[in-house]
C-alpha cells in the first residue's frame, strides 16, 4: 500500500513537472514575411532571431522570405503571415491597392540600395543618364504594387533626366543568388542591389558601383532628409484583435535595435554568421559594409516624424496613379495599439 502511494506521488510529481516544462517552453508563434534572406535592409529581422529577442517576449518568430516587398505584403494580406517587414513606400503602395495594412514601426533610416552596373560596362557608363536604353534590375514587384527598390530606381532615373519609357525595368529578386545571376547572365545591364551582395559583386569583379544610397548622409542629401526604408507592418484585424501580440513584436524590435546600438560591428557580424543569407566566408566584407555606413538603423522602432515626412513626400512624388497621389501616410501609420 505504501509503495503504491509513493508510486502515485512520483507519477503526480512527474506529471506536474512535465506540464510545467511544457508551459515554460510554450511560445506564441508569429509568422513574419520579409524580403531576403541576407539583405542588410532587413538585418534587424534576422538579428531578432539570432539574439533570441523573440523568445524574450514569449514568442517564436517564423520567417518567410520573398524576392521583393510587394510579394511579402501580399503574403501578409492573404493571411499566410501575421506581420511583414518591407519598405514603407511598398506598404503605402499596398494601401493604395486597397490592402488593409498598417505600418507600426520604423526599422531603418536611409534608402538602403546600391545601383550597380555590369563590370564590362564600367568604361561605357559613367553616370545614370547613360543608362538610357538599358535594362535595370529591381526587387520584384507585383502587377499592382511596386517595390521600394523600383520606386527608388525610378526616382534616380528621373533625377538624371531619363523617362521611364527610355529604360526597361526587370524583376531581379532580393537575395544574393538572384541578383548575381541577373548580372552575370547579362539579363540586366544594371541593378538596384542590396548590401552586402553589391559589395560582394564588386569585390568579385562582376559589377561596379554607380550610386550608393546606403550611407545615411548620401541618402539624406539625395532624398531631402532621413528616409524610412524598412518598416514593420501588420493587418488591421491583427492590430485590433491582438494588441498584446502587437506590443510584443514592437518590443522585440525595440530590443533588437537597442542591441545593435550597444554592440560592436564584429559582435554583430559574428552573431549574424549563422543566419540564412549571411555566409561565414564573407564576414570581413560584411563588417566593412557596416563600418562604412554607420547609423543605418534607429535605436527604437518608434517613428521619426521627419523621416516619415520625407518618405511620404518621396512616395507622392513617385505616385503611379491618382489613388497613390491622394494617399496620406497618417491613414495607415501607427506607433502602438493605443493610437487607434
């Protein structure tokens, strides 16, 4: 009888311990769509996973990678993901396309793109105006929504006096393999590329830099102020029904951005080395890109009013139709659920 009682106690203790352990390991799964992998524009997303910022908030971040912001946005709109990190202009384009999306955080503060030309054209093309008649690769857009990469490409082309009808815009993806393939196969003559892929292509002798907007100072000079490239988005229904989850995700990125500001570039590179798209062999190159372009990321995901104003002015100037021309960013930008 005594043995039976002891056995029952052991079983009860085991069951309680199992349930406690199961509860401790439980995490709310958050699916987030993002272009990539390996693009520095969206570095905070993969870094959040690498440093366990998601686990610290009791969530498990599941990433779905796409070849352009509009594709990631469509994934969010189709309820396949709960959140997305894409270009703020791409979110605006989606809103103009009647998608019920909200922008709820700022993750970068410069136009993080680099315009490259094929290495064999280095002696023939010296400025943007000489891209007339050429094929230019951009991050993938959709039929009704343009990627931020495409809008920035159109912006610099117009600034150089070119009409969009004078060039051919071609989808070229947003990861290392796709962008490299587009260039070396001669599919494109130039490409609005991501870092660190752009620097890798230059180092390998496969491309040359025509315009670099990664540097926040250069980006600000060209666009008239600080620019929001990467932004956190969700659907209106998620924002309204799950305010606690929204706050968790915002805090996750706040903590990730704070981590960036309090750690050295070598520490950052070492932490990212295990993430998809960041190759061990390119750690020194990645470190060089980050050291040469300090200040690309804010210290919190809260909005910078001046950056939002600059980005809105840019978007309205690049509007492709009347709906985009009349869009106000205040209609879809939120800082927290309390702003409803």
